[in-house]
C-alpha cells in the first residue's frame, strides 16, 4: 500500500511539475514571438515595408490569444493544484510576465501603424538612426529578460534594469533633438511626430522588459523589487 | 464534536470572507486615491498650480505602496486559503485591477510633470478645453469602473467600455487639431507637445478604466472579455 501511495503522489507531483514547465515554456514561446514582432516593426519602419508592417499588426491578435491561454492555464493551476511557495510564485510571475509581453505586442503593433503612415507620407524623416539604435537596445532587453526567466538568472535580470535606465536617457535626448528639428523645419512636423510616437512605444517596451526582469527576481528571491531604483535593486539582490 | 467542528469551519470561513472583503476594500480605497490624483493633476495643469502638481508626484509613491500591499495580501490568500471558483476570481481580479490603478497613478504623475513644465514656460497654450473635457471623461470612467467593482455591476462595467470607445475618438480628433495648431504656429511646438503627452496619458487612463471593467466582468461572469470589441462584449454579457 505504502509504495502505491508513494507512486500515486509521485505521479501527481510529476504531472504538476509538467504543468508548471508547460506554462513557463508557453511564456518563453510567446516571448520569442513578441521579440520578433518588435524587430519586424522596426524593420518595417526603417525599410518603409508596409507589407511587413501589416503582418505585424495582424499577428498581434495571436499574441493576445497566447496571453489569454497562459492566464487561463495559470488560473487552472491555482484552482486545482493550490501551489505554495516557489511554485505559487512561478505561476504569479508567469501570469504577470505574459501581461507585460502582451503590452509589448501592443507597442509593436503601434510602431507598425506608424510605419504604415510614414510609408504613405513617403520620404524618410529624421530620427531613424535613433529609432534603430533604441529599437535594437529594447529588443535585446526583451531577449535578456526572457533568457533570465528561462535560466532563473537574477544577475541577467539586473542588467536589464540597468539597461532600462540608460535607454530612458537616450530616449530623452532623442526626443529633444526631434523637437529642435521640428522647430527648424515645421513642414516636417507630422512626420517627426510619427517618429516621436514610435520612440515613445520603444521606450515603453524597455519598461516592460524591466518589469519582466522584476517578476523573475520576485520568482527567484521572493522579493518585490518594483519601484526600486537600479541601485536599490542591486543592493536588495546582494543581501 | 460535530458542533465544534462546524463552528470551527464557520469561523475559518468567516475569517476568509473578512480577508476577501478587506482586499476588495483596499482596492476601492486605492481607487479613490488614484481618481483624486487624476483630477488633481488636471486641475494643476489647467490652473497652472505647480504646488498641486508637485503634491501629485509625491503621492505617487503611496499608490505604488498600496499596490504592493494588495498584491502581497492576494498572494498570501492564494497560499493559505487556496480559494476556488468565484473566490479565486475575486483575488485575481483585485490583483489585476490594482496593477491597472497603479498605472493610472503613473499617468497622473506624468500629467503633473507636464503641468510643472508648462508652469515654467508660462502662458497657457491651446488644448486646455480638450484636456479638461477628456480629463473629466476618463476620471468618470475610473469612478464608474470602481463603482462597478464595488457592486459587482456588469452593466455599469459595460458602459465604461462604451465610454472608452468614444474617448478614443475624441482623443484622435483633439490630436489632429493640435497638429494643425503646431503647423500654424511653430513657436508653440514645445508647449503643444506637452499637451499632446498629457492627452496621451489621459487616453491611457481611459484604457485602464476599461481594463478594470473587464476584470470585474471576469470576476462576475467568469469570462475573459479582453480584446473583445464593445459590441462583442455586450453580446457576451447577454448570453
């Protein structure tokens, strides 16, 4: 009897672990797609590829569905498995990270919408160098936050928070430059505004990458590091 | 023995209900404060009251703390009480709504920051009528979404989703007008940009109010209505 019960318990626990792994894998798959959306949206903008921009907008629905599926699975696990401690934190962190990825998807779709508008207006405006640069940086941040999640790597998560700080500064400086450019050439106003909205979206992508990194730190350490500065976060992780 | 066990179970369940109520009440208290932040930020902007703007920015930290406290309480309930069905949905909905309220608080702080910049630049630019109007609308949406939450009122939640649609249209039309104004008077560019960012923030506040309404619908009906259009949502609620 003892052996049977043990086997049964072991079976349940194996199944439970498989379910937790499945949620995590789904999150990483969703992350891969979202990262591609961000890079495709930037590509579409810079190469004036309206077809690519349109495909980004269409795929956004798929990302929304992925988030809802992950959320449903998380709720199902909470209801049936009643996880505790680190298992519970994994479920919560996955659900929150999925929500951030969904918002990154929204930002990518917005960038794609501006790419289409810019294609229609023809002629490339200023600010593409900054867009490319900030775009590459936030895409790398998303990638790193997901790798951190995959490996439970809090050091890598910390570098994402650090990168967010410097992206914010680059964003501000790019925006100042664009305002100056608008003033010098008022005919460019509506095109430059499109680029400003794009940069704003990319800056938001960086914020979400930082959020995902924070969810991972919560998952591994059990500490809520939201709203801490990079320095405070670093100190918290050393303790 | 039977009676004692029953009393014990009853006691546990009363305590559990008290905890659930406490989380909901905290959410509503947070909501009240956030609503005040939005209206103060708009007031500060329109009345050029930089002191009020600064107090909005300072209070944002309090709102962040409230969100973290609600989240912690939700996690504690999940771990200890292992809620199911509608109790589980209440915990999930409160945690998600708190996250939306925290972001509304961020947007209010951003509006306050622009209010300070505009005070420094002196002279009020165009767009205050639109700001006042859209500001009043999204503040009412936040209020309604919280009342819907307090009363489990899905009909009221539905009106929030409807309002979001018309706010989005008003936002777009206000933005078009501001672009025209910029082109006519390039010296106003940086002041008008401030107003544009403010309108963008207010439009986001409307989105968050809609999200909160969606969380409430999920809580009451058990259906995930995110990413549905207003029409689809209405149909879903009638079924």
